[in-house]
C-alpha cells in the first residue's frame, strides 16, 4: 500500500522509532483448568496442540521525551477478567518501571488456551490458576526488560493484503426462528490484512506485524488441548519465511469468525492459520525497502517508449515525518444498558443451573449435563460481567490512539463489531490503521451495532452497554484519528 502524488512519487507507508522485540513461552501446564465452552464436557486440558506465546513490542520515540513510548504485548489467551487484568498491569508497571498507561496487552483471543479466572480455583485444575498468573506476570516483566535492552533504531514498512478466512457469524436459523453464532454467507466482513515488517537500521529483520479481524474459534467444546488456535500456524508460516517473530493483533471481530470452525480437529485450526499466513506473506512481498520510496525515473525508448521507476532514499524531511509521534488517551462515556441483571438474580440462576447439573448427573442424562453446564457457565460469566463495573450511568471507556509516522494504532477494550473497522477504513482510505481490540481485556464485553439489537444475539445478551455505543465509539475514534493525522511534526 502506498500513496500517489503529483510529484511522480509512489510513497510507501513507513514508521521510524526505537524498537525492541522479545518473545516468551507462556504455555500453562497440562491438566490446568481448560473448559471455557458451555457445551464442553471436560474441565482440564489433556495435552498441547501448540505452545502459547507472548511477544513484546517496545516502541519509543527518537525524541528525548520518555513519555513517548508504548509497550504492546501480544498474548495467547482469550482474555483476563477485570480483577486479573488489573493485577497483571499493576505488576508489569511496577516491576518493569513502565507507566501503566503505556502498557497495552493485545489478547490474540484464542478460545483454546483455557480461562484463567480466579473464580475457577475450586474446579478441577483450577488450583493451578493463581500460580500460573503469578508466573505470567514474572515472565512478561522479564520479556519487557529484554525488549528494552535490545532496542535499536528501526523502520516499519506497511502493506495491505486480503484474506477470505473471516466471515460474518450472525446467522439466522430460519427453521427455528433464532440467530446463532455461525457462518452467515450474506453478512459483511472486512477482509483487510494489515502487515508490517520491522527492520533495524543495520538491516536485520526484527519482527512482522499482522492485524486481522477473526475470532479464533476454530477449536471449540470438543477440543481438550491447549492451543493458540489458528494464530499458531499463522506465526509458523511467517516466522519460517522471515526468520523473525510475528506480532499478531486481533481486529474488530465481535461478529466475525472462521468459515470453518467450532470443531475439535486441530488440523482445521492449522489450515485456517496457514490461509491467513500465506495472505500476509503475499502482502509482505510487496513492501518497499526501508527508508526508500518509488519514484518515476523517466522514459526509455524501446519497442515502445517505456516509463521507468526506481527506489530512492527518503529525504531528511521525509524521514523526520516518519519519526513523528503523537498520542492521545480519551475516556468516552458509554451508557450502560438499563436492563442489566442484578447480582441476586444471577446468583439464583447459578444455583438453579448447578442443581440441574447434579440432577442430570444422577440420571445419567448426558445431554442434560451438557446443557446445565452451559447455563452454569453463562451465570458465572454474568456475575463477573456486572460485579466490578464503575458506578454511574455510563462506563468510562478508554480510547487510546498513537501515531508513529504513517501508521495510526487504535487500542480498544472489548469486542467490537466489524462495522467499526469497515467505517474507519472507509473514512481514512489512505491511512494505515492498526485496529486492536481486546486491549487490556474486555471490561465492556461486546459492542454490537445498533441494527443488531433486538435479534436475540448472544453478543447483545453479553454486552453491558446500551444500543448505539458502538456508533459512539466509532465517532470518537474518527475524531482521535483525524487529530492524530493533523498533528504536525
């Protein structure tokens, strides 16, 4: 991807900053609590599909202002609840000496890693969760320090690819008259793959960036293995070819999933990952060299008069523009739903679901056991959902935007419907937008678009926010992006 101007230059999109990269293994022990699907009949993991990893991307401005830095961490987990997320961020900030507002954990959102909630300590394998979370904070702190020690001047060059892996998943089952989470052939989907290649000034490839919107729900209730889902094979494809770590960022995938999913076969997850990996590799092959741009070099008379182009170094002014850094943090008030359940009702639902589970166990009713366990899971999540909300009528939603050179990064808490990134990319067609959701967790859960309310969708039921909040977020993000673009170096 690049931009054409009247000076006969096809300028590629680039960023320059100090960059440090570190990769660590965060795979939980086999046997840890694993079940997070309501329809699952197991509690503990039975083995390993692929290791879980975390990748630290430490970015810092060349300017002598220590506040102009951001530590992003791609973590192979679905998410952490509010309590566990706050504990992790507090530890990373204190132990790694990084301002908490400069830390963003981008969850890859795999549904095969297990759910590391402290409320599950009494369940089979749950006794390992507290120790695992302590070790996770320690390992990530060490990786942040490694990335900081390895920082070097680097350039990131960006391109845009396309991949048909992701599909809309709000499907109307007409025979039953209800919406389900499944492949909807008629739904809209943003197939954009944003890729970036980070190269040091010495010419060493440091990392690739892949930003794509697709729920990692290839593997579902039948899977008992710890797995990063399709993200594992995606990374394998890129890292084998490029020789450097791949940093994956989940896009706005609240209503988006793989065409083939909800299975127990890890081969399907690997196939999905390779599809995205090959699409990302194709885009990477289109990149220009770092700190260069493509210019028209003039005609050459041959059988036809040919127009020739060549790569030339960026000017000093252009390099400074690639280094320009601006950032903003805004709290956007998003209205709570007026029909949020109260804690007492949820506790009663949980008691009833557990009683139904025990009754089905006594009767040997396998279907009844599965359905009751699903309701236990729903009630448990419902209690977590409303248990730690700030008081008032609105949630103070954090919107974090930072621009480095030609790329704008947007970090968003929660799971946003794909409409968000489709609209933002329509409004800013010539800007590299790296849209990361599940940033520091999902305190607001889902943000469906207004038209999706009233359909009986799971995402509406799970959301804590009122109709229209996605659109409010889109307008706030539009303003923040515009301000970032208009900022002058």
